[in-house]
C-alpha cells in the first residue's frame, strides 16, 4: 500500500503489519506526572467516566500529527481533556483558567 | 524520546488541572489517584511469576489457570482492578506464544504491572504480527524453525499471559525458588528459555 492509501484505510494507532524499524529496547521509569496520569486513566475507567475503548478512540482522534509528536502519556492527557469536553463534563475555558492557576502556583513555589 | 522540563511542563500542568477540576466537581474522589498509584505500585512481574510457579507445581491449578486465567489468579489473592479477562497460553515443545497489542498497549497489568516502553512503541506492535522470528531475534531469542510461533493480539477486554516451559533439571526447588526464575519477558513471550538460577548465560 502506498502512503496515501494507508492514510485513508488505517487509523494512526492501527500499525499491526506495517513496515517498521528496529526495536529500541531501552526502558524508563515513569515520571511522577506520568504515573499520576496512568492512575487517572484507571480512575476514569472505574468511575465509569472514560473506558479503555473511549481512551483509545480519543487518542486516535488526535490525528496522526499529534500522535506522532506527543509522547505516550502526553497523548493520554490531551485525549482525556477532549473527551471530557465532548461529554460536557469540562469546558475548554475551565481547563484554560485552571491550567493558568496551576502554572502560577508552580511559579510562586519555585 | 527526548524529554526536558519545558516539554513535560504543559502536560504536567494539564494533568494537574484536569485532576483538580474532576475532584472539585465531585466526579472523582480526592483520594482516588493516591489509592490507584498504590495499586499500580503493588503490581509487578513477581505476581505473574508466582502464578507460573504454582502452575508448574500444581497440575489441578494449572488446568484451572488455562481454563480461566482471571479466576485462577484471584484464587491466589491477585485482584483485578479492571474489567479485563485473562487468557493464559502455554508454551510447549511445539508452540511458542508471543503477546502484542497492535492497537496500543493493552497488557495484563494486574499480574505484571505496567508494560515496558518497547511494548508500547511501533516497531514491536507493527512487526510482531508478520515477522515474529526476526523480532524475537532482536531480543536474543532464537526460536527453532520447527517450533510454531503463535502471536496473540490483546484488546481492551482480553489480555494474555504466557506460561513458559519449566526449565529441566530443577526438581528440588520450592515454588518460591521456581518463581524467582520466571521473568517478565518470558511471560510476554519475547524470551523462551528460562535459566536456572546460578547458571551463566
């Protein structure tokens, strides 16, 4: 398949069977925020807010450019925000205001 | 992937903001995240290794494990904190099993903890299904040509754990000593032969 037909027949996560380079077997310990993000995913699942399939679909919906450029947990947290907007549980404005508050708090504690 | 403080900054801020907003709205409890981190920290390949060692030493347990992986693990006190089912696949002289998640990173977390980075990246996910022998060779695992490789693709609801073959010539070990031989990579299937402790590779 050429690149264009792959683009329209495969969602970005659907990589099984595609050509790919050599393995990189290096591993890293999760950063604290990454572990909190993982825990958040589990909590959103058992609180029946976002299940695993919705999370995967939310990552797909980021599109291939974001999927290619963002790291694993970076994709997750952006997908969670988008899904929460779609479900009407958060608004973009609320998130923007809170993110600014969090940043200011971080700056003042440095 | 290259990481720096500035890059992580915005995503960490977003994580904190989302968590706080969900808590303020009463959608999650303030203690939920801390409690789930404790659950995640309590899970490691040692749990899967204990399951494997028990299966090696208790044929009735092994049969129950192969029939219903989740129920057999729960019998050993391993709780499943999600809705996933567990299928345990047995390696034999004729068959080697390999686990992948082509769509993302589904993994038997309740019994193995979090997956390694390579399990979540494209080369492993893409290639496992069409050139498993070459892929395994990159792990230093050579599967003889007369051994069939079966690749199982995980889903949100169904996860897989490999039951490796018990190494020969270690009949005098206790179940705990046997468990110490069982590695994470063998339970994913990227390693086939377990090495008795003390042996030099």
